[in-house]
């Protein structure tokens, strides 16, 4: 039961564990995704810086490139910054999540980065027509810029950052190309250009200027209002800074005595350069390579400022999400673990409580069913149960749940069983009282009858008539024994416990004298042994019932053999053999069980009253009675084991059995019977008539009385077999 309870209560624990595991797994997966988003943001941040510095390197290299200044410090510093960004990008690549999309994009970036050294070398060793040198940097910058589309990986709320950041990177790239190509147009000697080369440069210049506007529109569509406002603020700040630079340049020119022409705004400069005017015409309008580069750099820096802000914001958001996911994972894990632990402890406590109470209920039920109730019933089943405590101790379970209700129900059943047993005991007591009353009344009548018969026998001189009186005396004695059976059934004891000790042979003869077919009983090999006076009456009664059964259930033409022997431990074994039809093994087992454990008086007792009486008498004196199959082909042997507590030897304990001498006809003369009786009495210091009253109503007294009267009529000689003397 305990295992089943634990198994049942383990189910919710397992369910809690499974669902808690799913919740923890989701939290851990979210944490992992958020951590991946952080590493992607770091990669994008490194990529954007790498891309910005790469194109800045290109733009700063335009003037030294056209002038052939291979040792320019400006170019060297720009390349150093780019190389540092390249190393930082490689570190970020090593930490990025290894997904297929990222791996493909990084592979494209690596292919472009591999050409960086070649692009740098070609920029100074060979002059490429048109804007090929400027556009080759696009092989590096564009794949780096496209990594911004991976922002929001593992966290959808950052997806807009990718689109806005890409648009800003595209704006910055278009601005950088516009700056590089415009500076190229303003610095390069147009006379050295190939045919159509200027038109190509101008077309590219106009295209990238247009692309910049398109990218700005895309940014406005993807960015938040705060990001758009930040861009406007950055451009306004750049414009103000440009105006300050113009004022400062005018002051410097005036101090030098030169004429200063203020350049127009950035939009006008792009329009004028795109028109194809000569450098001199443009210079007259204040549009020089320095002024254009400075103005474009201000816009480039403004775009880069917004781009850096976006990448930093994306990284900060990713870190916040990762931190939140980490906290959620830890909290969920702790909550799940606590829930599982609490569920396990609660289930264990409930299982232990239920198991303990069920164990108490089971133990109490077994104790009640196997010990307390049977002991109480056994005590109540006694003929004299004495003072019986019929109170029922409740099962020590005080809960109000189903187990407590079962305990209370069992207590109620226990109380009902005790109540019914008490009522049955009371009923049996009433029945026993009826049996006792009937027995006492019938015994009073029988004793009066025996007294009358005794008077008739004492006054009768006719031997034949005396024998008829003896038969009537014998029937009355048997009636007295049946009355005593009622006393045994009622649990009462005989009134004849004040007798003196009696020899075993005398007890057997007295028992045989109470049997209807007494002449079939043969005694042999009975050892010298004395029976304590307190057990004489019951032992004679016991032997009489066994002899009655032996003669009643065997053929009238057969003899019932009674033998006895002393065992080494001092006990005496009496065997009664008959040649009846015998019993089955099952019948022997059932009868022997009843002899060893006499049942309660019920309706079935009437069919086996003799065996019940034998069992009750044997239990009273510790005598063991058992029936076995006879050693012959048919019949039954009754074994009566007399304990040394009711027998003793007055003479030599090792003496052999003493048998009565028999006449040729087999009947013992009165002198022999009287001699044995006298010898028994002499050993105890009193006479025969002091021990057994020939006027008494007990079996031995009636037997002696009949033998005495028969001896008086025959003059002490044998006058034929005595009708009530066993052979």
C-alpha cells in the first residue's frame, strides 16, 4: 500500500518536474538566444566600425593618391585604424553564433577583406580609370554593412534596428563615395583624363548623391521618431559647425590679405560639381576640394554618429534582453526546482502520513481481528467468563479524512462484535443456568430414586429380584451421568470433589459400571496408580463416556479392550480399543481438534455430547485425549494421557500392573474387589467406608454397594457373573 501511495503521489511530482523542465528549458533557450543576439550586435558594431574606417581610409587617400604621395602620414594613420578594426572584427567573428546565415555573410566579408591589401597596392602603383579605385572599397564595405540585417537574431523586438542601421550605413557609404568622387573630380587634371572618363565620374557622382537621398528616405521609414530626430539634430549640428568653419576661414583670409569666397551649402556644391563646370569656375564659387571635403566630412560624421548610436543602442538592448533572460532563467530554474522540491516534500509528507495511518489502521485491524477480539470472544465463550472488560479502545487515528472514517467504522464494527458477543455470552449464561437448574433438579430426583432403590436392595433377599433391582440401579446411575453432562455443558463442576483418592483400576471399573454394555469391557495391564480425589469423579465420568462410545459404535459380539501403561516421565497412558467401523482421516482430525479445543455450546453439541463432555473434562484437569485408528483392520483407539499432576504411586513406582484375579467364568469375586478397595483405603489411613459410602450416589459407591449386596447373598462366593462387573 505504501508503494502504491508513493507511486500515485509521485505522478504530480513528475508532472511538475516535466512542466518545470519545459519552462526552464524555454528560459534557457531564450537566454541563449539573447546571448546570441548580444554577440551578433557586437559583430555588427565591429563590422560597422570596420566599414566606416575602411571607406574613410579610401576618402583620405584620394588626394595623396592623385598627387602620388605614397608616404603620406594621413594614409598611414587611416590604414592603421582600418587594420585595428579588421582585427577587432576577426575577434567578434570568433565569438559570433555559428549559424548558417551568419557564416555565409561572414564568408562574403572575408572574401572582400582578402582584397584589401591588393586594393591598397593598386591605388598607388596603377591608376584605374573612372571611379574604379573608389568602388573597389565597396567590395569590403558593403558585405560589412549587410551584417546589420542580422540584428534582432533570437529577439524579434530588435529587428527594426537592423533595417534602420542598414539604411544609415548605406547613407554613410553613399556620402563617402560622393565625397571621394567629388574630391577626385576637383583635384584631378582634366586634361590627363581619357575620353569619356569625366562623364563617367560625373555620372557616378550624381548616382551616389541620389542614392544618399534614397537611403535617407529608407532610414526615415525604418527608424523611430527619436532616431529621425537624432539624425536631424546631428545634421543641424554639422551645418552649424560648417558655418563656424566658414567664419573662421574668412577671418584667416582677411588676416592674410586674401579674398575669401564662402562656399554654398552641400546641396548646391553637389549640384554645381555634377554640372561639369571646371575647377576654376567652381573655385570662383568657393567650391574647392578642401571646402567640399570638409563639408562632406561633416555630413559623413553626422551619419556615422547616428550609426554608432544605433549599434550601441542595439548592443545595449541586446545586453538588457540577455540580462533579463538570464534572470528569468535563474528565477525559473529556482522556482521550478523549488516547486519540484516542494511537490516532492509535500507528496512525501502526504504519502508518509497516509502510509503511517494506513499502517496503524492495518496493525490495529490485525491486532483486533487476531488478538483482542478473539481473546475477548474466547473469554466470553467460557462457561464462567468472570469479569470481562467489554470496552473498545478506539484505533489511534484522529483524522477526519477517509482513513479516519474507515478507522471509526472499524471501531463501530468492533463495538458491535463485542456487543453481540456479550449478548451471546449472556444468552449462553442463561442457557447454562437453565442446564444447571435442570441438572440439579434431575439429580435430586435421581438421588431420591437411588436412595429408594438402595432401600429396596437392602431389604430384598431374592437373588433374582435383587438382580432386577441392580439393573434398575444401573439405569439410574446412567441417568445421573447424563444429568452431570448438563452440568459440564453449563461449565459447572460436580458436587463430588470431596472424595478421597482412588486406584486407577477402581476408577476404570466404576466407569465401566456406568456403561449400558458393561459386560463387553475387558481390563488388562492396569498399573498400580492412585488418582487424586479432586479428579476421581471427572476421570470416571471421562472414562465412562469413552467406553460408552466404544461399546455403542462397535459390534455387540466384540469386546472393548482397556489397557494402561506407565510412561518413563511418570505419566500414564490408558488405551481403549474397539472393533467398530472406524472413522475417516478427516473425521479423526475434526474430532481430535474438538477434544483439544472444546467448542462453544451450540446446537451441534447434541449430536456429539459425549465427545464435548470428554473435551471439557480433559481440559479441566490437563488430560490429553486423542482418537486414532485401531491397530487392527477396523475400529478406533482412544488414548487418554493422564498427567502426573492427578496420579501418583503409593508403592514401588517401578512395580508392574496389578490385575484383579478372575474366576473361571471371568467375574471378579467381591472379596477381590473389596481387598483392592481396602488396600487403597489403608494406604491413606482410613477405612473403606470412610472413603466410599455404599449409600452414596456416585458411580464408585453404587458399584461397591451392588458388589457388597451380591456378596452378602452369595456368601462371598461366586454365584455367576455379576451383571455390572467389567470383565
